[in-house]
């Protein structure tokens, strides 16, 4: 199967008055048509920035420093705004984190969905446009769409707004959907609903999805493949089975151990010690080394390359070097070990 | 139900407006009579100097100026409520007639100034926001900051010096040439005063438009709008400008008295026969009746503008309209 999206050695930095913030550092991954890739990591590790840099939705202070973005083999790295707006909505679109702010407060829901339909099909008749808007609203589970298309975002609850945002994102039949923590800002019960909805829609339409989250529990429900990000880098990538049952990076071990389900019978939840480094001046060597109880001396000297575990599974840790000592993952590090 | 609520709301506002106007005219009535000066000069001119004390007393009595201020006030208020605002001492005509003969000139000057300020500031604001932090934006913003510090009376004098005296392109005073009065002549007389009014206010409002727009541009919903595939222009005009416009329109409504105040100053410098020069004269010569009516008019304009601003905001922003908050909407 050909790659739909290929990101090669992408580095993105924000140039602010405190200095260069290296938000994304040398990230490579690919996405096939219809596949669901989860991007997992702590807040501020560059997950959102990575997605937004692919869609070129970052503010002017952000620059792609190096690397390339290929879509169906075409290099879009240096596309300008006038080229990008033709791709957005049709090739890829995005569901944002906070549905309370991502809709235009002064425009009716129907109008906002209709605008997303019309932008790629300008010659659509009024009736056809209306039909399409109603169809989209039904698709994302908004009941009684005829009554509700005239309502404004402030009439909608958070979950309903997120459904509307999803309808907008799907309006142009995009090949890729970026879901940027789409459930983080919602109530727990609503989170599950939206998650199920995303999965249903994905099954129905076969949209390739990049699912950004910091919640590994969510990942297990939706993802085909998982990429774990830390301090702007992908530190481990593999199929969902590989990440959950045979994780290789100490950071992934930590994330899995921190799942509440795996701390059952213990007094306290596990937490990875320390804080992620600032990305203004990332430390030398492996950015995770100072929080890593399995760190080797070389971790403080040199960044580990991506070691191949299987055809689909890669991890950036010196522990995979043939010269490294044997380490047994902690209990809970891989699901079976707990 | 909702119509009743609305009627009640506007009734309250109308009452507030009437009360405010009442307090204003009361204050002005007392304060103007405390100011030093001789109102007889306005009525009798130089002859006042040759009057005997008896003649003066008689003259004052005739104008009703010998009574205690409160008696004068009650008498004025009673007549005003019947639509009789008294005569202008200086013009010896009904104050209302004097004002009516001048109001047109001010409406033309203020109206042209208002429309030009409104449209140019919108244009400049959008231009700056579009090229945010670009060279054009930076130059215009700095120029605007400098220009908005220039007082209108000074700018008027500079314009007269440059365009009327040095270059001799445009007339320096009046609303039309004596014996003239064609459209071209009127426009030539308007050019300088209108330019000053616009130049004095333009930058402030352009800056407001720019910043309001940029506030919208930075809002989260713009990201979603962009990710739909909308062009920059469509995002800017259909989303950002549309959301910024209600507050800008209400700002413009509040600005009516602001710009009107500007025309008063400019009229005085250019000796333009409008309400501004009239207000200045009436204060200076203690032409009480005229002054009161001008105050009443100006005050009403200020307050009605404020109400209009509120009204515009409510009608254009769906979040603020009471009917919508109840979830009811016309099909």
C-alpha cells in the first residue's frame, strides 16, 4: 500500500524573544490510507505542533527548519498559503482540542458546516448544500438536524459542539483527519461518546486518522499504530500490539506503568519522576536521560538513533544497542507483565 | 412575553435618557449664569456702555434677568416644555430658528467627516491587520500614533497656512463665497475643515479596527475556519471582520459626539457658520437661551448615540440578543 502521508526528518521551531523553541525535532513517520495512528506523549511534547505544522496552521513565529512532508508522494513542505488552502479540508482537516472556542460564536452551526462543504464544491445548489449539511449532522450523531442547523454554538453543549466540529472536519471528505486531543476538554462520559463516534466514523468512511492524545487508555481503543513522543521527538513507534505488549523505550514503560488500571492493589499511582525538559535549550544526549532509571552513561553524551525491533517497530534508546546491558522491563511496563 | 420585556427595557432606557438630559440642562443653566460677563452686551451691543443704571435695570428686567436664578430656571423650563426656547439675545430671533439656519452646515461637515472617518478607518484597519507587522502596518501605526497627538486647532491653522495662504488652493474660512454658492464652491470650502476632522479621528478608529481584527484573527475558531480550506480573504472578511463589526459599529455610534465635538473646534477656527461657531459665540456672549438649546441638542445627540450603540450591538451579535438566549429563533 502506498504511503498517504510521509514525514521525513521534520524539525519545527518557534522563534520567540526567549529564544528558539525546538518544538518538533527530527520527526519521521508515515501514514497509510485508512490507518489510525496515535501520537502519544505528555503535554508540551510537540504532538499538536507536529499536526499543525503539517497543515501549516502554525503562527508566523513557527518555522519548518528542515525535513519534508510528502502527500501521495508530492512534496508540500514549501507550499504557501495560497496552495495550502486548496489542500485543507479536502486532503486533510482537523478536530481541535477545545470545542468551546473552536467554533465561530457568531455564525450558526449549519452555516459553518455549509461553508466547509461549499468551499470545495462552490457550484452546489442550495437544496443540495442543505441536504449535505443535514447528512453530515446526522453522520456525527446530531439529532433533529433540521431544527438545530440554525442554532448558534452557545446553544450547544461541549459534546455537541465537538460533533459539529467533526462534521465540519469531514465536510470535504478529507483523506486524513488530525484529531488533536478531541476529548481532553470534555466530561468523562462525553469523552467515551466522542471517542466511539470517531471510531465509527473512521470505520464508515475509512479516513486515515492521526489521533493526538496523552491518554494511553484512549489509544488502546482506537489506534492501529502508536507513536510515542517525548521532548519533540518520536522515541518509539510501532503497531498498537507492539507498543502495549512489547514496549522497548523506558519512557513507554513509564507511561504504561502510570496507567491507573495497572496500579491496582498499590497505594499510589506510579508517576514518571521529574519534568520534561524545556525545548528552548534541549539537553545534550537523550532528553529523557535524567528521568530515566535505566539511563546509561552514553545517554548523557549522545542522542540514541532509531533502533529497529521489527519491520514496524522502532525505538530510540541505547538499551537496544547490542553492547547495552540486559534490562528487564519493570512490572507493568508491558501489559502482560502486570 | 419577550416583546413586553423588550418594551420594558427600552422604556427604562428612555427614562434614563430623559433624566440625564434634564440633569444636564439644569447644570448648564446654573453654571452658565455663574460665569462672569454681561448678557446685555449680546442684546444691546455697544449701547450698553452708554446706559444709565436705571436703563440697565429696565433692560435686565425686560429680559427677565433680575429674578433669582431658580425663578428664571423654572420659567425657562416651563416654556421649554411647551416648545418655546426663548429668543437669542444676539440674533433677536427664536433660538430654534437661529439653530435651524445653521444646523445644515454642521450636518454636512460632521456627516462628511463621520462617513469619511468611518470608511477610511475601516479600510486602513483591515489593511494593517492583513499585513500585520509588515512594513506597511508598522509605518501606518507609527504615523497614526503621531498624527492622533496633533490637536485639531493647530492642524487647522497649519492647513490654512499651507493650502490657503502659501499654495492658495483652497479658501480658509466660511461655508461659501459671498455671492457664490455653487456645489464646487461649497466643496472647496468644505475640503479643509473635513480634512482636519477626519485626520483628527481617523487614526484612533483605524487602530481600533486593526486591533479588534487581530484579536479575532488570534481566536481559536480561525484555525478551524482555515482548516476547512477557506482562503485568507474569506477568513478575514466572512469570519473576523463580521465578528469585529458589531463592536466597531457601536464604537462609531459612540463616536458621533466625539466627531461632533471635533467639528465644533474646527468650525471655530475656519469661521464655518455651523453650530460649533454658534456654541462658541453663545457661551462667549452669554446668549443664554441659545446656549441652553444648543446644550439640550448636543446632550441628546450624545445620549441617543450611546443608546444606538447598545442597540446595534444587541441586534448584530447573536449572543447578546435576549430572544436568542432563550433558544427561540425565527425560521
